[in-house]
C-alpha cells in the first residue's frame, strides 16, 4: 500500500480533496465569498474520483482512501443539515 496515488483518477481525487480542505480552512479563517455548497462540490468530486480510482483502476493509496473519507464527511454533513436545520 502506497502513500501517494499512481493513477490519474487517484491524483485528481487527492487534489480535489486537498483543495476542498484548504478552501474551507480559508473560508473559516478569513472571508471567502464562495458558497459552501460550491466547496462541497469539490470534495464530492474528489470522492467520486477516489471511488473510480479504487474500483476501476485498483489504486490502493492511502491518500485515495483519505479522499473518500473527506467525501463521506461531506455527505454526512449534508444529510445532518437536512435533518437538523439551523
């Protein structure tokens, strides 16, 4: 098992998930005029690319699994926002 992905889909998954984490951190710390659902779309795209990398391309990198974990957290957050709106 590797740390970094080798396939193109795995690299995209990692890049999109890192972009999501970075932009959410910037949004929390400073003013970022992007809506949260746009940023969540980046993370979900990374999730989809991670699924493709693992199941289609057999990429078993740790950061590919981390991209899937980020996507699962985004989906959980979205479901909880619908169940418990504020």
